[in-house]
């Protein structure tokens, strides 16, 4: 079950929300835990047992690494718990990849291959495993107290709004709200608005862009023109942003409906002036997770430039591997690690003197080429696609080929997607505040009323077009199965 489905929108979410509002405070966590496990089992079936195993492992682990035991004992329990978490993640996510590569290596030595039944990847395993790891490590570091209620810890790990696509919520960010939270009319209204905004991003922008990108990326190289290659790369660059940030908006909105405040996960990353800034704005919960639980423990930037560069490469190789079991993801991680290292050299001093739009454009192009690696199934496919983007085939640019994919509707969607990568909404909010401060009394009241009426019409229209699109059976891919 995904957020952008009729089943979720009209049956699951309203039912759970109504039951939650009707339930007493003492039973709400159990209700949400039950709903979350049901949500996960809807699409994953027996793999809900994997979720249950993660809950039990980390509940016991939290109790074992806490307390006044000797530091050596606590460290042993910590290592054991981390190993069990990574073992589950490693087997279900990477067993096929490792077996395939080992068999390729064995074939050169004429050794017998490993026969492994293909292992299915459970949705969201990377997200809930990293949440569990952050809990265990923070308990060990004595940053949080261990959760002594298995229901409450189970809710933290399995909470359905952010279960399948993040953001990666740390225990200390919602520990108090797990114990005690309230649902207010303002919170409910804010949550619904945020959810609808994310739904609109996913259905009305990400999905049509995905249709263009998917058609272009599967074209044979001899049919691909330079113009189409750039269109496909741009479409995917916009698709993954609106898909991922749309899901984060929906997760934050749903959490708000139930009284939770999840962290922001995106902050207009395509206006970044450097790759370092890009990672401060893109998938913030993941990049901060790697910073706090891997980069800093490795030494961060405290042990000289060479060690810093090595730490960055290690972190981003693992960041790429976290996204998927493929060499393209690993190379994508190396690619970003390389540009992060460049950003710490003298070259960065030169680029900071450039005009801001030039810096933003350069960063965007670097990110766009990275997304080609990320989207491609194999490295040869990625390199072939990039070569066409650079004009290295006989087809040239051929603008006429673009008309097959860019009708009036697609041009409008592409234009709106580009515009909405810019901080338009924050600008409008600031403009509203300035106008309200400048004009008082009756004019201010009229302006405020007009703004609220406009917002109501906007969200009503957004809901209508999103639901109509879903009812019409539009292309609605789910890209997080790889993560």
C-alpha cells in the first residue's frame, strides 16, 4: 500500500484517523502500532515478521546497552545488536548482488558457483533499519533513555507515515511525542495541507515526468538523440525530487495529523551553490545520519586533509550502496564523494567568486549527470547514455524528436516542475507577512481572508486533479522498492 493509491486515500488513512481520534490516549500507541503492522503486511505479507524481528532485537538491545554495566559489556551488546541489524539488511538487500559478483569472480577461477534462490527486497528495510540503529547507538551514548515499552518502541520503528520512504526519524526527535502528544484542529489542518501538497507533487508532477524519463531511458542508443537524452535526464532529475520530496511531505503531513513533528527532509536542493550544500538540502535525514553515525566517528575532518578525503569517500560509497545493491549506486556515491573532496580544495575558493547563478547551474549539471548514474541499470548503460548527452553518436540533437514527448500538457508540467524547484512558496509567505505588517485594520483582515480563501481553493483543486488522475489510472510508479 502506498500513499498515492485509492486504497490508502479513501479507506486506510480515514479509518485509522477516525479510530485514533475516537480512542483514548492510553490505547492510541497500540492502535497506531497495529495499523502500521497492517499497513506493512498489506504489501509485504510474511515480511511483517521481519519487522517484528527488528522490533524485538532492538527492544532487547536497547535494554542491554543501557544502564550501569561495565563499558566493555555494553560495547559487546552494542556490536552484537548492530551486527544483527546489518545482517538482516545485508541478507535481504545485498545477498543477490554479492552472490552474482562472487559467481562472476568464481567463473574466472573455474570454481563452482553459489546457488542462491533470489531474495526479495522488503520495502522500506533501509529506512527502518537505520532508525533502529540510531536508537541503539544513542542509547549506548546515553543521549536517550531506553524505551521500556515494546509497544512504544515498536511504534517508533514501524510508524507507517515514514516507514517506506522516510524521513529517517531519530528516536530523540519524537521520544516525548511517543509518550504524550495531542491532536489539535490547527495541527490536523496543517497536516492535511502538507499531505495534499505532497500528493500533488507526486501525482501531478513526478508521475508524468516519470513517464517521459522511463520511455527515454529504455531507448536503444542508436535511436537516442542528444536532445532526448538531455530531456530524459532532466525529467528524471525533476521526477526523483518531486517523488521523494512529495512522499516526505505526505509523511510529515500524516505525522502531523497524529500529533507527531517529523524533521524536514528537503530544502530546495536544486538551488545549491555546491555539492556540499546540495547534501545539506537533499534527503537531510539521511545525510545527517551518515554524518553523525559514520563520518564523525571515523574522525570527520579532525585528522588532516588526507584522512578527511578518505572519510568522505567511505561515507559516500556506503551512502550509494545504501540506496541499492548495484555498481551504479556505488559509482554514484564515489562521484558525489569526489566532488565533495574538490569542494575542500583550492578550487572551491575559485568557484566561490563566481556569480551565484553560475554556481547554481554548475552544481545542478553535476547533480544531473549523477542522476543518470543513479537511474541506469548498469554502468555500460550509464556511460552510453552520458556519451549521447555529450553528442558522441551520429543522431545529433534533432529538435524534432522532442515533439514526440513534449505536447502542450507535458511542456506545462515540465515548466511548473522547474519553477517549483525554486523557493516560490516561502517567498509568497514572506510577501504575505510583509503586506500584513504594512497594512493594518480592515485591509489586513481582508487580505488575510483572501489568502485563506485562495489556499482553500488551491488545495481543493489540488485534491480534485490528483484524485481524478488516480481514478483515471495514470502512470504511478513506486521507485522506493530499490531502497
